[in-house]
């Protein structure tokens, strides 16, 4: 049953990624992959919050695992972030490529920490 829930939530996460990325790209059209950054940072925050809720006992371990692995796994996209980085570099936008790679990594780690902190505050 857990595997089925992970599949379902993963599909929902992928659809949410498509919608959020598209909305960001439409609102702020730029060659910088802002949509992918927004998706990865918000998904990392959610993964941290769900993990924090599980650690405090506010969310069952199975539900948290299925949510983080399923929804957050389907929603976030490391491969797209790195593809965007390579595309920027190949287009001669080396500074933007470096900013995307380093910035995405740093922001997602900070987002997980913020999610964990938020979960601790709410429980």
C-alpha cells in the first residue's frame, strides 16, 4: 500500500512541478531557470517540514516517508536544475550557470533547515 501511495503522490508532485514552473516562467520570463529554483527550494522546505513533523511525532513515519519520497520527490528536480546549469554554460552564461548550481544547492539546504525549524515551532 505504501508503494501505491508513493506512486500517487509522486504523480501529483510532478503535476504540481509542471504547474508551478510554468506559472513562474510566465510571470517572470527570463533565460535564468527561476521556475526550477522556486520548485526546488519550496519542495525542499516542504520536505524539511514533513520530516520535522515526523521527528516530533506529529506525522506518522509512513505518511511522512510517502509524502517526502512521493510528493516531494516528484515535485523537486535536481536533474532539471543541472540540465539548466549546463544549458546556461553552453550558451556562454557561465556566471549564471555557476549561480544556478551553487545557489540552488545552498538555497535548498537552507530551505530544508527552515522547514525543520518551522515544524519544531508548530509542535
